[in-house]
C-alpha cells in the first residue's frame, strides 16, 4: 500500500520559514514511499515500520553497547582492524551488551568505566601487545573519568580522585602503595600503580563532586562550591595559567607531590557549580550564572581578545556576558559551560525584562526565556559552529542553529525553549544533544501508532579523522545530523530515505533479564567519537548535585 509521510522536523520547518515561501513549499511537499502491506503486522512491527526513531530507541534497549568512529591510528576505534580511519559509526563488539558509566577517547588510547565502577583500557599507548580492552583499576567504584596527555583520572563515588598512567608498563612497574582493608590488620597491594590526588583541608562532609582535565591540568570541584586545581600529567607541568594560581610554576611550586591540589583562592566565596577544561584553559560558573576563565588565550578561548603581549591569564577573570545582549532587553545567565582543545562554549538563558522606558503593564512576553549557545576560540576547522571559518575568535559568537529554538509541549500546552541537554567537545569537533521533548512511553496498551522518539543530536567542527561520522572528510562549520547508528536495521525495513540519529533518553528497561536505568550518551574525544549506553548512576549523581545548588556529597 502507499503511504504519505510529511517532514516533521521542527528545525527544518523553522529554517524553511526563514528562507521564504518557495523554500517552505518545497519543505512541505510530501514524500511518497512505498511500504509493504501493513496487514498482518503486530503492533510493534507496525511501529518499527512507520518510525525510524522508534526503531532506534528499541534497538538501543535490545542491544546496548558502544559505537566508535574516527582515527584508528592508535587502535582505539577498531583494535582488530588495520584501517587508519573508521569513517562511520561502528559497533565495538567487546562492549556488546554492556552499560558504561563513562567513556573517554584519545587517538592513541581509550578508557571506559563499566557498570561496576571498574576501569577498562585499550589502545596502543596502553599496550601494543594487548589488542582487546582490559580491566585495570578495580574496586574503586569510579563514577566518572578524565584523561590528560598521559594519565587517567577517576572520580569515585565517595569523592576520592585516583590518577594512574595510561601505559601498562608504567602501571606494572610503578610504585604500588599498600591499602587498608575492612579486615583488621589486613592490607591489600594493588595490581596497578596509581596515585591518590588528596585535597587537604576539606570541611566536614565536603568531598570532590566533579573533575575536568586538560592535557596537563585538572580542575576539582568540591561539594561546597570550592575549586581546586592540580597537575594531571607527568610530561609537563602546567605553565599557561590554567591552574588559576598566579605565579605558580614548576620552580615555585610548594614542597610535596607535584600533583598536589591548590585551592583557587580568587574564586573563594563565589560558590562554583559548573567547571570545564580545554587543553590549556579552564572555565568556572557560579550559582549566579557568572563565568570565569583562565589559562591559555592564544585563540581567544577565554572569551577575551587575543593579546600578543599576554598570551595567557593566570588568575580567574570574570567574562562579561551582559555585553553580548546590550540593547536587547534580555538578562543573560550562564547555565552550562563546556570546553575542549582551544574552544569554549556557553549555554545562556536570556530572560526578557522591561526596558527603562517600557511600561511593564503593556509589554507582552516579559519573563520569557530564550536559550542561546555561544562559542569562542579557534574556528579555522569550523569548531565555533557559527558557519564561519575564523582563526581566532575572542568575543563569544552565537551558534544560530542551537540558539533561540522553541517547541510546543503538548503536556503543558505551552511553548518552551529548547536548551542543550549535553555538549561534548573534543580537540577540534563537538556534538550537542538538545533537550527537546522526547517520548519513550509506548506500551502494549497504547495505540499501534504510538511511537517512541529520542533527542536530536548535531555535530560540527574538524573532520580530519572522519570523527563527525558523516562518512565524508570535510570540516563542517554548521551543526548537522548524522545517520542512525544501526543503519542496517533501517534498511531491513525497506527505508530508502535519509533519517537522522536520535539519542535515547533515560529509561528503566529490562536488559538481559534485569531492570536497568539506561540512556545513550555522546563522547567527543581527540579525533575519535563514541556513542554508548550509559548507566544512569552518573546522571543521578549530576542531577542531585544540581538540585542542591550545584553541589553534593558522596553517593553509595
């Protein structure tokens, strides 16, 4: 039978309206597809047939795991393959059926945390002799991980931070301190060498709640809103101001461990709740929505114009966000920051307020929030996402494709702004998951036309290693969609038109006979990209933190 299907993409409709009537007419022209006869199909088969998005959600629950693509020079994207590049998303069979807490990727090594909180490593820098991922740091109940140039840093559920070398040789041959056991007079000697980054002078109940790392430094945020920084690698001591401690160098550092944390006293009292780190720079946001930046600014990544006489800023400096909205009657507040490579990104809620000469009683739309995304830094590879190729961008520039978006919420019967749910930034590329309305409530009792759908996700930036997943190698300065992870499942349903990949939101489902809260996540690394089935533990950890003003203590 013949079926008429109309384009239902909200953003494409908006774009068409902006382009004019001709584009709108072309946009709304129905596409005719010839589907097999729907008679005799079950309710679920019918849903799979009429909706690619429903099929994607279903497959993500039936087959959790990890997809990787991009550079394979270090045997990270596909350890068993000699291909230099993995051009489109490819299933990593070792992780089939696994739920992961976190994933971090470099071109030469990969790291993941399994559902039990154990660390898994692979890639040439870990070991050229071991081609399959291997568990290394065990029993620490890691919640999240970060990677520097040559070390992995893990945050445990009780707020402890562990640092271990990427290399297996260094793990085997390095010092291994004995650890106390719950059994009296009994101690354990770990199987791998690691260090504990011990933050001194924490108050009662205060612990580390979040960590972010660059190539040489790591930021450590406490549950009380205090921010610390430390060296995170062993090759080079941070020297571009990214620690946020004026005058701190290798020669002036205090006695003790080279990677001992230092409190960033400039931010004391600001109640920091969000942090981000690029290769050599740092960002911090407080509860009032003010953003501070420090570190390397050779590409304008701090949000300030480049100064050849002062290429870095070694103390947190307040970035003026209000100047971005001068003359608009909008009051901005930074809600989220992200960083990677030589780029910074800011999510801003801009609230409509009455101007000095406006009568509040006559103004409509007061209090309406517009969600915008801004970027700064290096843009020659398109990483700014603003459809421009700019070498150095000091003043933040708006990303049009991700800003000023709205949708109608049928549950609240209102128009709501579309914010970002997540923003992952690699060394030269980025991906944004939109917080649009999703639906994963289709059941056996609902209509056969009740289909599930996830969140929209877009990609842009450098594509030298095919890390954008488009199958092509050209850089992109404008965010785009990519094809579904399991494209073969779409083809099996007879679909010949292009469909976009959507992220499956968090949902408690039955996997391998047990009920698990799971969601899909994106990780942009250094020339490599991943989409994985993520354990909800880390999401719950973050949500509790935000519910408590950005801070929290430990979780079991």
